[in-house]
C-alpha cells in the first residue's frame, strides 16, 4: 500500500482506540474529572505521565534540534530529563500529600491569598495555551503531509478527537487514553530508530549504535581497512561542508548552564504534569509512578540523540549534490545523475523544506560558510503560491541570507517524521511515525486543556466566584471550560501568532520564575509568607518577561545579553530574583499563621509505610 493508505489505516485505528477508551472511562463526578478518582495504578499512571510529558516537542522537536544544533541541542535533552527528575523527587510526593490537585490551589491555600491564587491561575492558563497552540499546529502539519489535507482541516480533526475524550472523560478518560498513546508513540519512535541503527551501524540498539562504527551504504564509502565512528563521520562531513563540528558547541558555558537550568525548573513547574501525581491512591504510589514514568521517558530520550545524528548523516548523503530534475542533469550532459529523492518534493509542498539554486547549476548545495548554521533563509520559507522555478522547484519569495552558501532550508521539526522516508524504510513505518507524532501532540494537548479547564472551574469559579456551587454544576462548568479551551487551542493552531515559536522560551521562563520558587518555598520554608511569595512572583515574572520581550520581539542585540545569557536561559535569573525577593520580603513582614506553618511541617514528615495521612481536597 501507499504511504497515504498506510497512514489512513494506522491513524484511523489509533483514533478509534482513543474514542473507545474515552467512552469506556467517561467521568461521572468532579473527582473523576479532575484526578481520575485517585484510582489509577502506578504503572498505568507512569505510562500516562510519560505520554503527557513527551509532547510533539519531545517526539518531533528534540531529535530535530539535536540533529541541526549538535552539542548545543543537548541542553533540551538535559533540561527536560533533569526537569522530570526534579519534579518526581523534589515536588510531586509533597504536593500529593498536601492534597491540592492544581498548582493554583496549592499556591492559594499555602499562601492564604486569593490574589496569589489568581496570579497562579493566569500563569497556568498562559503556559498551557502557549504549549497547546504548538501541539495543535503539529497535528495540522502531520495531517497536511501524510494525509494530504489542508493544515486547517488537520487541526479541526485533532480538535474533534481531543474534544471528545477531554470533555467527556476528563482526567479519567485522558489518563487511559494517554496509556494507549504512550504505547503508540514509543513504538512509532523506536521501530524506525532500530531499523536505521541497523542500516548505519549494524547494531539494533540506537543508543549503542550512536557511538558505534559505520556500516552499510555509508560505511562502504570509507577507505578499505579504515574504521570510523558515526560521530567522527558526522564531524568530518560538517567540516567538509563548511559547518561547525557536530560535537562542538557554540554557546558559552554560562548560557548552557542557564538554559539547562531554566528548562529543568521550568518544566518541573509545568502544571499539566504535576496534576498527574494526584491520580494515584497513595503518596507511595506517586513515588512508584514517578519511577515508572522516568523509565518510560528514558526510552525515548536516550534514543533522541541517535535519531538526530542518524537523520543528519542520511540527509547529507541523500540531498547534497543532487540534481533537482533529470531534465536539468541531461541538459548538463550528466550521465546517471544523483537525483533529489521523491520525499524531498513531497515535504517541499508542506512548506517545511525549500531549495533555492543560488549558482544556477540545478544541484542542491548543502553547505555552510565559515561554520555558519544550516539555514539559507532569514526565516521559514515563504512560497509563491504554486509557482515553479527553472528546475521545477517551488519559488521562495522571502529574503535570502546571502552570507551563507547553503541553498537548502530544512525545518528541524520534520527530521523525525521524514527520517523513515530518507532512510527508505517500508511505507507502513512511515505511517506509524505519523500516528506516533499525532499521539504525542494529542496526549499533551489533552493534559494542557484539562489544566485550563480545572483552573477556570475549580480554582477560579469554585474557589473565588461561587464557593457554594454544587458538584454537578461544577462538573458542567468544567466541561464547558474544556470545550471552550479546545476551541481556543484550535484557533491558535489554525491562526498561530507570528511569535508562537518565540513564546516557547517565554513559557519556560514564566514557569521557572513563577511556579517553581512558589512551590519550593511552600514545601520547604515555613517562614515564606504571602507577601514575600507574591512579591517574588511579580518581580521574577516582570524581569523575565521584559528581558524576553526585548530580545525576542523588539530587536535587542545579542551583544547586550546580560552576562552572555540568551533569552532561552534568562528564566534561571528570574528564578533567582524571585527567590531573593521572596526571602527578603518574607523576613521583614509578619510570619504566616501558625496553622500554615504546622501544615508545611506535616507534609514533609512521613507517617506510616505508605498510607500517610493526606489532607482532603
């Protein structure tokens, strides 16, 4: 069957599975809607947490970033992995014992302040919508390429699926759907990884093949008797083509540290993952599910660097020096020319890949200049409708970067999706990867939308506007909020702001400089009070937002970075400011009430061997 037919079959079966699970596990109470009735097995919760954590950014973006950034891309791997460990070990068990199943609920009750709760609600909604917009756009891109429908239609299909199981099932439906989605996404990620690892290195384990010696078609190009590892080959190819060595970094040590730390503390403060630790029966089960989640996440995360390296080697080998059309090669008198593969032209129509023939020779020149980055465009390519150039290529109308000899633009997010085609794997594998990308995007989108729904219905409506609302009406408000959130997310996916990609950094900085200090101080520092934490959140947020807005949106020069720290890492500084202000103000203002101090002490003292006393929600 064709790629499109396989994609229809595999994606259709997975969607039918998700809908069936949602019907089976529909929520009948607010407890089931918010925290799945606290009856999820730790193993199942670990799988659901893994799916919730590994969004389209992990499935598609991380390996793509490592593929093009090399060593510098490792900050995402270290930051996101470290963030989960930090969350699982330092925050989740204590929050679970505290008994508040949303971050705004924790902030409002711990700091005995509805204003602090309101700030936390706003932060939770902003962070969630920032992420969910990217997830829905990712759904549209996958559908656009593999099902050959318009991106808008793809987003609408994704909206329909998420609407069904998020609104109907709440956390209960989302949890068991995410278990299925984890199985789909990890299978879809690992199958091509294993195939390509065997092709390039002869080793079926990607993590080992990553550092192994080359074999197969690539290995046969090496001189007889010479042995060379995959990374050595990639370093050599990059240098030959004018790019920086793959294993060398261009960022300063302090910037690497700050970006990694910002990703760690930012992701540890993201509300859609924290809420997962409330779905298990006991505090001990929260710790066990954290272990399982880390295990399931590690399978993909340890494979991502290998996929990035494999993809870059295969891309260079398949594309560089290829003629775009046989007619051009014939006109040049070239016999048996190397031609651009068919997958290149299919991805070209998606708007995520482009070629501009700068020297008029009809060949794709994938090369840099003086270690330049691998991009020939000032930004993503803007195609001139369906117009075609001299060689049949799509015409690009936006300004080119003339300081770079590279003629090729590749959006790094397509590397995982295009990898099976680049490696000439069977069509069913390509369809499977499409289903995996959709599973990753939809699982995280559902978790984020539930955070928005819960923040509005429970933290805003129940806690602040209508405290006496009945459970039945609260559940109705939650479902209406989820429906509105799905529609809002879909609109952001269909009509993304120009700065959506840039606001990802803002989301991490926001979480790092707001939620993380508030949660840490709330758990470990009895003296932390509402005045101190609210002041800290405002100062940390204000500094981080101003820095990112200036350098991301107002044209600030890199030469003026504070201590050389980029906007992606400034959340670390914002976090430090938050901590400092919170400590200072807390110590010059009255202590928290005695019952709050006793509460803080109680959540850090184990009681029993797992059946610890828990406060009711």
